[in-house]
C-alpha cells in the first residue's frame, strides 16, 4: 500500500517537473524579459542591472532550479503587462474560477444523473428520444454560442439575470465569495449553466450506458427473481453500482472544466483565472501563462492521483495484486 | 487473388458498394451531406455569389448600418440578413467568413493527418525508442483538453513573433496550433492498426521479396489502415472548425479585418445589448449547422465502416 502511494507520488512529481521544464523554457527563451519589462529608452547599465536582478546571467540549470524552487513556493515572477507579482494576481482570481466550476459541476450532476437514469429505464420512450437528439445537438453547439444565446434570452430580452461580472462579493480572509449575496448568486446562474450544459450531455450519456450495463447483470436478475419491486431494484441495487464510475469521471472532468472556464469567463467577463490567462495569451505575457500552465497541470495531476488512490482504497483486488 | 476479368468502372463500383447503399438509405446522413456541401460550395464561390464585397470599404455607407434582416420592419431588400454597425452586409460577411473557417479546417486536418499517418506508421512498424518517444508526447498531449493545448501553442507562437506580424500571420498560427494539437489522434490509431498489420502474411511476403521498409509502409500497410483514419478526419474537421471558431472568439485567432465565423461572432457579441441580434445570431447559426452536419456525417461513417455493426 505504502509502496504504491510512494510510486504514484514519484510519478506525479516527475510529470510536474516536465511541465515546469516546459513552463521554464517558455519563460526563459520566448521573448526577452528584459526588453518586455524596461521602457524602450533604457540604458545598457539599466539592462545589465535588471539582468543581474532577474538572475539571467547564471547558467541555465541554476536558473531552472531557481524557477522550480520559486514555483514550489508559489512565486512565478512579475507580469510583463501589469508589473505585479503573478502569484498575487492568481490568488485574487482563483476563488472566482473555483466557485464557478463548483456551481457548474453541481448543476450538471443534478440535471445529468436523473436524465441518464430516465433514458436508461425507458430507452424507447418519446422523452428519451428527445433527450438523445438534444444531446447530439448539444455536443455540436460551441459553448460560446450557448453562452451568447443565454445572454440574449435571459439578459437582453427577459432582463432577468445579469450578463457580466460576479455581482457583489463578500471577503472572507483572502477568499472572496459570491455565494453570500443575492447579486452574487444571480450573476453565477448563467455562467454556471453555460459551463455545466456540455457536461450534462456527457454525464447523461455515461449514466445511461452504465445503468443499462448494470441492469443486464446477474445480481439484478436475482433481485427481480426475489420479487423486489422495480423501485427497489432500480434505486436500491442498480443506482449505487452505476454511480461509482460516474463519480470518477466527474472528478476527472473537473480539471477540464477549469480549462473550459476560459471560454465561459470570456463570454461573461467573469473575473477568474481563465480571463487572466486569455489576456496573457493576447499580450504574450509569458510569466502569467507559465504560472497558469503549472497551476492547471497541478490540478490535473492531483485529481488523477486522488482518483487512483480512491480506486485503490475501494477495490480490494488492487491491493491483493501488490 | 484472381484478376477480375471485367473490371467495373470506378463510379459504377462505388454506386453498387455496401458503403454507398448504407449512405443512400440513411436520410439524415444524405441531408447532412447536402447541407455541408451547400455551405462549402457557397463559401468557395463567395467572391462570385456574395451580394457585396465586405472588404471593399468604398462601397460601405454608414446610412446602411445596423439594418435588420430584409423580412423585418425597416429591413432593406439589398441586405438579406441585415447589416452590422459599419454597414457591412451580414450575409456576405458570413460567406467570406465560412471560407476562412473551412480553409483553416481543411488545411489543418490534412496536415495533422499527414503528420499523424507518418508518425503512426513509423512508431507501429519499428517500435522501440522512436515509438516510446512519440507515444510519451501523445500521452501528455491527450491528458489535457484540446482547446487548452491549442491556446497554449498559439500563445507561444505569438510570443515568438513580433507584435506587428500577429494579424498577418493569424491564419498560419491557427493552422499550426490546430495541427500540433490534433495529429496525436491519427498517430495513435495508425500505430495500433500498423502493429496488427505488421505480422500479416502480405507484409512478410513483401519483406521476403526484399521491398524496403518505407515501400512496405506506404504502399502495403497504409491502404489497410486508412478506414479509421478517414473517420477521425471527418470528426476532426468538425472539431478543427470549432477550435478555430473558439480561438477567434477568444480574440487569439483571425483579426476583425479578415474575419472567420468565430471573429464575426466575437464582434457581433459586443453589440448584443444594443438589440442588433442578427449580427451575432446568423454567423452562430451557420457555424452550428456546419459543425452539426459534419458531425452527423462522421457518426454515420464511423458506424458504416465498423465491421462489428454490419
């Protein structure tokens, strides 16, 4: 058990080092940080001084070691564009993105799981056919078009919900939350729906496939033979066995939702990390880009590791093998 | 294999094939194909059929700006789908925009397919260190969402290029980003089929007669692994168009001076609140229709070429 955890940890560290190397290469070799940070009329002495301060005169391996130790402590240098420490900018934006992703994940589970169960239990029904066609169309509509349609209907025509920003936020320590004010929650609805809709399709298809598979298995037939009601069979026996893989996939999907939040945040001008990243890409602000890359990779690696460890804890066959 | 005494003409053989039968009997697929062909033809013929030239500033007049579609009140029959804030005809802008979207889609799919096939064939046939090298790259790329990788690649290229060149090089940067992001899928598929084909008798026979490895790869193995590649290419055409539209929408794709469908939606989105919905809705509809049609075609092709479902 401990050997497995250790091996998994070392693997994750290797992956993170590889990502850090990419981020460092971007940071060090794309564009000249000295040119980006100094005004155009800077003297040669100024340049030399800045090079010394940034440590650009050291060997590349020393610089990489310094980059990694900085990254571990959450230091990614100074943004070329805003002249502020990247770590501060990300810390400000992080709560907005996490709250958005959290709300979207809850929304997609609440809608996707019941739809999946329904289509699995009534595969030939009219509603099921409708949901299947809708999910095919749903995959083909780009998320930003969904967002624009939501804004057009609910903000421009009906004027029910705000279409940009987070509304009023409450500061708790360094975390700013929009969950505690009415305008914060109202502002969250449309972005969360846009980000969650794509996942709804995914979860629905997954739950349907898993559930239909489980319903064909022997223990279900046995439960029916015992004379249990449909309700007890479907919800007492089948559902629990369906949800295991669903929860894993949703966990893995959280990482890509943080990435897809880039699009949602652009459409709704949501002040999160994605908006920061897209501005960094537009202005080739390399320190911000490399920090975002390292952070997103970290989220992916940690989620993957937790999922693997959970499997190990849940499935006794894995620990028996080792 | 015995030679056919009376080889059928190609067209006739195609019309009588199982594939065409399965196509002909699926109405949804026929409809999707017609829609896709219609949009592609309209986009290709844009310079000849577009009612206005959206790039010719001298024909624009601010008197004509923000006109609603022709069938609405205050509509002008000269502008079927209305005009934007500079008096540009929305229909013409869509025709020219689809041209760019489709060009980026087709070119990047062709490039990604070529790279993926070559890498996949070599990896699958030779194995060893080359294989391990390419497959580790593939592992890393596939574990991140495509759109994130594409954004990152275009961000890096933008960092390398001087700022003045961003607008002119936008098309090349987009094609490059999409190609770099999507070749992996072809490489994976071709590699696994090649590993199966490698130990077939016809390959041994070719090796025995002394054909060189690359001749075996491209003239013997390649034709036998093309089926799945075509399916991926069709589905990836839809995906490439979507990635292009998303990048342009996010402002790191085509510039407003040379707009693709994504750029048109981005620009139109800024005027959503002044109530001129047609500037954003019609390009969006075109994009969705095009992607849906290509996706339906890809779905059908996947099922039709899948031997398990026949």
